[in-house]
């Protein structure tokens, strides 16, 4: 499905939801947001996961300086000029302000203030310890009050549990997709579509997996495998296409639009335990040790997982696997730690490319050259 068709279909889905009385709450996509709670209250969680271009990015400069995360700039720009294919943003009732990073807070607050969108709040501690878990539980309780006030629904434990199970089944199906022998651009397209539509995409996802699970894509075997980590690649971004044009294939998406999302699943034993649904959400937060909100250990945890993924991929193909650390310009979370990250992995024999960029079209040639040169280093 091309981007225009995807966004047109998505717009129709949102219009139907609004006609049926649903509310729509948008947020800058990242981890720890309890989308199940919104779903259980009849509120559709709309992830802002759309790649910017130069025009959209520059449209934010009346609100934020250019020295701000390019993704945040693009999200503001989308609300500022609302290109025709993004007209569904007019349907947004609420915007969730959270604190994944400084740009997330600033961008979300600007969107609510200047584009007249009502605000929801959900904040997460940056450390990971017993006190942060207690704080997360308090935030869940406050979020419940906010959602009940706007939806006029009582968020019962049964409704929340049903939503948790629905999203869990959806993520488990995405994990099946992750194991298919598909070229990276196709896999990412399906991941993005699924995460945009949410669990209603489950049947399409299941059909796609059934139709492709026994296929062997010859092209994958001729390309050099890389793991994509760092910042997510959003809808309408060309980065993965550049990697494939240069002779590479993204065999694993170690990003929030990817494994960080669908790896956070509950086992059947957990779902059938005596834990109430809020305890389950706290437990998931506790186990999310790869999140940036797991100071001080998240980077070492991330490096350890990448080494494990690399070894697993290399065992399958008998070929060296590289790591492309995708850094959206002015993303403090990844840019400040990129040297340490690269040094640690290269000591393990893993070749790393720290690839920093924004959404300017003029960068495409330079990016291609850097990716081609990097892939030549892989055996």
C-alpha cells in the first residue's frame, strides 16, 4: 500500500470512529504510554509517526528554533499547515503531553496551546527503582481520572483487562511478522501500518503472515544485513530505501517503531494471574529495561541486547551483521551517547555507523554515500 492510499484509508477509519462517538487522542509515539487505558474508554490512541520533509519541518519554526529534534519539528509542522493527506489531524480531540524527552514536552505543549487541542497528561520517571514504580502507579490512577472525565465511561478493571489482552494478542502477531524472511522495507511498511491502525489491523496482519510465512525472498540473501537502532523510521521516510539501494537490508528494527513496541508482551501465566490490570501495566513498565527511562542502566542493557541480536543473526546467515545507529538531528537521547555506544559495540567486533540526519531533501546524496561506504566495511 502506498503512503497516499494508507493515509486516505486511515482518514476514513478515523472519520467513522468519530461518527460513532469515539474521541481521538494523539501523542508523540514512544514507550510507556498506556494505550490500553485509552482504548478501554472508547478513545482511539493516534500515534504521531509520520516522517517529515523540509517544508513540514520548516513550518514549525514560528514555534521552535531549528535546533530542535527534527521529528518534533515535523509533528508541529503537520498541525501548522495540515497538508491534504494529513487532514485527519483536524479530527484530533486531545493531545497527550508526556516527558519522553525535552522536545516531546515542548512539542506537545505547543501543539495543545497553539492549535487549540485539549490536553491530557502522563509523566514517567527517568530512573527505574521501587519509587519510580510507585510513581508510575500514581500516574496510571491520575490518567484513569482524566480519561473517565472526558469519555464519561467508567474504566472498570474488566474493560481494561480486555483491552490489555487485545493489545497483547496484536503485539504477539507483530512478533510473528518480525520472524519472517522479508526484505526490511516491506517488513517496516507492515509494522508501520499495523501500529498506526492498532489491533483492528489484526486480521490483515494475520493474513499477511499466513501468505508470506513460507516464502523465501531471494533478494534478502544478496544484501548485507544490518540492525537499525536509535531513532525510529516513520511513515513516509526514505531511509530504509536508501539502505537497500546501497546493498543493505535491515534485518531487525531495534526501535520504538519495531521491537521495542511488540516485544513488550505478557505471558499467558501473567494474564491469568491474580494481578489486576493496573498491576500488569506497572509490571510491564518495570520490565521495560531498554527504555530511555531506565537510568542509569538502559544504554548498557541496550548494548547487551544488540550483541545478542547480532550473534543470533550471524548464526543464521554466517555473515557479519552491522549496526546503523539512526540519530535524528538534535535528538539528545541518542546523539550525546553515540560515541560511547559505538566504542562499546566495536570492541565486540560489531561495525557501527552513527548516522545523524534531519528530513532535508538535500541530505539524501550525502546519506547514500555514507551508507554505501559503511556497507563496504561489512564482510
